[in-house]
C-alpha cells in the first residue's frame, strides 16, 4: 500500500514535472527592469511540437496576460502582441506606455499557467520614452545582455587612433561637403545631451540617426564624443584616400566607412509595434504556409536600381517554372520600361514566403531587406557584392544563404540545386532564421550601436566643444520618475 502510494505520487510528480518542462520561455522581455526597449519580447517554445504536428489550437489555447501598476495606483498601460511561428514556437511582444511597477507576466495554456509563469518583477519598469539613463556604461552594457565581441567594429575602427575630431571634421567638410550629392551630420554628445549640425541638401534622414542616439542616451549615459554620420546610402571614404572617420549605413570593400546598422533595420527596432509593421520579429509569423507546401520557385520584387535587376527579369522570363520576379517601379532605366515592364504592383513582403526561395540582388548599394529575408524562414539566393551591412561578415555561404555570382550567371543552376536538395535548402532557411534571432533582433541592434559608440569614444582625444552652429536635439518630453542614481559611482569621479 505504502509502495503503491509512493509510486503513484512519483508518477504524478513526473507527469506534472514534464508537462511544465516541455514548454520553454526565454528572452530579454523577461528582464524588463534592466532591458528597456520600445517593445520588449520573449519566446515560448512548445518543445514537443514542430511544424508537422502544429495545429491552430495551440495559438487559441495560449494566452498571455501582462499586468502592472502605474504611478497613480491604476493598471498601467501595456499592449501585448503574440506572434505564432506555426512551428510550436511563439514570440510575445509587449509595449509599456508608462512607468509600471509590480509587473507580472502570465502565460496560460488551456487556462493553466505554464513553465515558470507567473513571472513577477519587483521594481520600476520604464517605458522606452523615459529619460532615465544608467550612469555606468559597462554595467548597463552587461545587464542589457549585449555580446562581448563585435568583429566588424574592431575592423572598422582599426585605421583610427588618437583622433582629433576638430581636425578630422575640417578635412571631412573640405573633401566630402558637396551639397548636391552628399549629406552628413556632425553630432556632438556632451554630458549625455545631443547636438548636431548637418551639411548638404537632403538631411531629412537625420531623424533616423537622431532617434537611435536619443534612444540610447535615455537608457545609458554615453561618454562625450563627436561623430560624423553620412545620411546617404553610398559609403564615402575611398580606400585610396586618407581614412577619415565617417559612419555610414552601408560599407563596401573599397571604402573605410565605419558601418552602423542601416536606418531601416534600426527604425524597425525602435518603432517595433509602432509605425513600422515589417521587422525581424513580425516577419517570423508572416508566412501563411509551411515549407513543404510552398512553391519551389525563387521570388523577387523591387525597383530598377541596378542593371542586374533587369538581367534578373530576363532570366525569370526565360525560366518561368523556376522564378516569379518582376519590377515594381522604373526610375533608373525608364527607357527600358517597354522591354522590362509594365511595372507590377507591390506584393506584401510576407507573400515572399509563399515561395521557398527569395532572391537578394543589390539595389544602389546592399539591399536593406536582408535582415527580414533572413528572419522570414526562406532560403536566400544572395548576389555576391562588395557592399555590406554591419552583420554580413558573420554570414557563411551555404550555411545561411546560397551565393550567386555577381553577374547572376549561375542563378538558374542554384535554383535547380535547391529543388534537387530540398532538405539542405530547408536547413539553410532554418540556419538563416537562427542567425537573425541571435544577431538581428531589436536588442542586438541597440547593443551594436552602444558597442560602436563606446569604442569610438575611446579613440577620440580631442575635447568635445559645442560650436555655435550646433542645434540641441532634445529628448521627447515625457515625465518619468527616475530612480535616483547611486552617488559616488565609479564613473562619476
Ligand atoms: C525549441 O526547443 C527545442 C528543444 O530544446 C529546440 O530543439 C528548438 O530548436 C527550439 N526552437 C526554437 C525555435 O528555438
Ligand atoms: C507571381 O506571384 C504573384 C504573387 O504571389 C502571383 O499573383 C502571380 O500570379 C505569380 N505569377 C506567376 C507567373 O506565377
């Protein structure tokens, strides 16, 4: 009798233990005190389910509730968004609109709390708009979950030592200030306040560089520094010239420009669950159909910004069983519209994943859609290119994408290869998404900027002066009760 009781007790224990443990919940959104983001996020993994055994019931039964208290004692405003990857894993995003305390995250499956739910947080949880910077950069960097090493940053900063920014700025203005063709801004950060002066005719894109700098400075006190950010797509500082320090969104094998995550990727991180609807998280639930039901053809849409894009149309027309590609706009080759047109309406980016393979051909520079293609869960055929974004050096051909010659001469063979090697093609798609989830999510984008600006600040030897022609770029005016900084911390001395 006793033995029986022990056995049944053990059985019950084992059952509930395993039920609890085949659901894994992880991610930076489970650390909302330290990791302030425009939209926080975490992952739920039903480890015993995959895309074959997935049913929509899973999504229906999974409920996430997030509650907290605002400063006036009422419920604080939180918006929750659940993304179903249809493979037994989910992304949960939540946006906090005001300072919250006593936040709790509840994850229910079939009305029962699962994994370690509820997750409760004692402490102040800031909205992203709160200007409450942590004063010790390295402490913040670690607590934010940033990686230790960034190879591209190391490579980009290598030519620069003991920089006197006053001199460099004069050289940059002298060499690159051509108002019709280039636009750039000189930024200065002093006592965690932002100032800028822009040069050139088209400076509207400074809203993107303003946004990321201000966003970072609300989270952590940045050291004093000056920097010049190029607002155009083309990198500027040719290898045959003296290396002048200019930060650009696109790098190339022929230039010295210091690469930052593109304005597109950065904005999609900062406007997550806001103005931007396509980002490296949302695209993961966009595909309507699973891999094996997708069309085994390569899809492409875009404008006519490079000759190879016209060539792609020729190839696609000659091989309609392998491709679905068309131009959506004519601007650079208007004279060829009769031949390559008529222009086709845009299709939703999410529709790209009705097809197994997606093509990435350069536009004027690197095609900034790469992060969304990697996250989307298809197999990428990428044109070889001298242009790169901040993460390309970490991508491995045949592991994360299938390389295609710059002149596209092997594109047809590559698509045929993918059709003949479906398992390998699917594995490349899986690897690509894993890469994106380790390197291209909003947390990674914020960390990359932080690491870059921190390393850069150490290279500047000149004092930062706010010149008369510089305008103060203010933080949004939001009232938050910031926690008092601990006095006499190391970096205050
Ligand atoms: C979910 O967990 C399983 C088991 O640990 C793992 O093999 C799988 O890669 C995870 N899925 C995702 C999308 O992280
Ligand atoms: C190409 O794809 C679009 C979007 O899915 C579809 O509407 C169109 O019919 C396809 N064209 C061909 C020729 O398959």
